[in-house]
C-alpha cells in the first residue's frame, strides 16, 4: 500500500518558530569557528534537541584539494589604550576578534596597530565579522566610530589563543524512510554570534528534523548535516562519497529568520529535480518569493554542485547572503530574527519536502483507451466544453502515467496545480487505476 504523505503542520508552526528562536538565544553567545570548542559546544546543544552522529576529522587530513586546518582555541583578547581603557574586548563581543588570530602579547604604537584593525565606515556603530582562516595572522574588529576616536600613543595588545593540531567537527542526523534514497539538508555552524547568518539556518534545520522524526512513516530518508562552511562541507563530501549516490535532492538552509521574502537559489543544472520541486512548492504557496540563478559563489551549495559531485541541491534563504545591511556585522543580532519568519521558512521547507515525498511515478493499469470513470465513481457530469478541473486532472494523469513521468512532470505538462494532479492520482490509486513504479 502506497503511503501518501501529508504533513499537518499549520498548527505547530508558531510553536516551532518560538522553539527555533529559543535555540538561537542559547547558541548566540558561543564563539564558533571552523574548528574548536565553540563549534563542539554548538553540536552539543543541537544534540540535546536531536540525536547526532558526531565526527572528528584530524588536522592534516587531506580532503580533496584541501587539508583540514589546525584547531583554533581562543580564550581572551583585548587592547589596552594609552589611557588604560580596555577596548576591542572579546569577552564583551565575539566579533571583536578576527577569527583564527594567532597569539599576541606586545605593545604597539597607533601606526603599527592600525593595519590590524577592521571597521565599517558605512555603518560606524557596528562591529564587522572578520576572519583569517588559512594564513597565520591576527586582527581585531572595531566600530568605525571608536576607530576614529583612538588617540596617539602605545597600545598593549593581548590575544590569548593557540593554533594546534586538533580536529574539525561535524554532526549528522538521519531519519530513515521506506526508501534509502535521501533528501539532504545542510546548515553551516561556524559563524560567531550572528543570528540570521547562520543560527537561523541551524535552528530551522533542527526543528525540521524534530518534526520529520515524529512524522513517520516517510517514503524517503532525510539526512541533516551540521558542519562548518566550505571546509566542513568539503570534508563531509570527501568522507561520505559512498552516500552520495543515494541523495536524490536537498537544500542548504541559511539566513532563514529575517523579514525578507523567501529566495530559492537554483542548483548547478537548471532542470535539476530540486529546482523543479522547490519552485513548484513555492509557487503553490501563493506568496511572493525570489529566484536566484546558480552561481559558483555563496554558501555550501557550491560545494555540493561542484562538477565532480554535481548533486541536485539548491539553497533556501530569506534575504540572500550579502543583501541585507546587517550581514556579517554585530547588528545581525537577536533583534533581526523573528519567530514568525523562522516558522515561515520551516513551512516552506515542509511544502518542498511534502511534494518530494509524494512525487512518485505511476503506471495506468487500464491504458487501452480511457477507463470508464463513471463505473469507478470518478466521473462528474459536465458538458463537453465545461470539463471540471478534477475530471480534467484525472484525464491528464491517466494519459501521462506510462511509467516514465512523475506527478510533478504531469503538473508541469498540464499546467494544472500540483495539488490537483496529486488529488486526482490519489483518487485513481484508490480504485486501482494506478500502480506505483518502485
């Protein structure tokens, strides 16, 4: 018996949005990076919500053309001004320290210090997010307002950190379905104290996993991966090449909690399965949304869509990365994300997944002419030029179900709503006029 998946998610979305926001509040204080204690603490907290299979990949491991870097540990960082004031205090805001800064304990004059200070002249009160992952150097981020108020004199610079051999950490959560074919959901976990980019993606992915775990039985399996951006996805792909053949579609979820409209970024191949699924599902919602063409720049969709991997994985955001003023700044805080927008992003993800679950391929069991619909209780009286939509959808499904076309293919060919094609298919299946192609 075929399982028609229908998520009754409207009633729980408000509470899921609140739960996602509460998770963001817990994760916000942690200083995450591509390695280190903050990233492991983040996985620990996610692991309290959903079971995680954790992996630790040692420094020096070759992953495709990359090498897993040294592990960064940061304990404290600050600058003492000539007046004795402690500025750029890491313990007041994680963004004050440039990620992966090497240890420093020395006194510099202002001219020597300035090349190591980063600010945003366009937003003089905000602290920028800066990092230096792959070359050993150091720096601080400072508001432009404070930068221009620095007096001449000597500055004591302290960075209590180290770069040592360690590990890169990531976590996975697998929800088995009837089929071993998978839908992959990926969220990056390496950004310090940035709520929309990308604690919102982590929180939405976690709530999705909780929801799907309680929605069995599922036709397909769902794999959630929480890993650092770029080096994390490359490492996961390198270590899991045996799993890739089972991935039928997927999403990178990021920037999921701001007020902007949903935006879907296409995967590498324009006619890929995930593109058809996501765009059809977003169209069905009848709410404004944006479409971005694929570019080899952005989040980890570019790794999943690299030519040697070429998975059908797109990206779902609200306002895309780099397109809102607060992006990669201290203004990307708890005030920028809202539970209702987190819930709306989760709702869109569930619409895509529900379509994925039900987009099966069937064969007409009575393909020699039209079946006698009235005898099967499916015919609605209508004039020849006034065919009702449900009858029209039934005729399209019967004509196209030759074992080679999915329900989504039929909806696109007929230009009928996917929901009409789905309902027609259910009705035909119930009276044994369709059989499922496994």
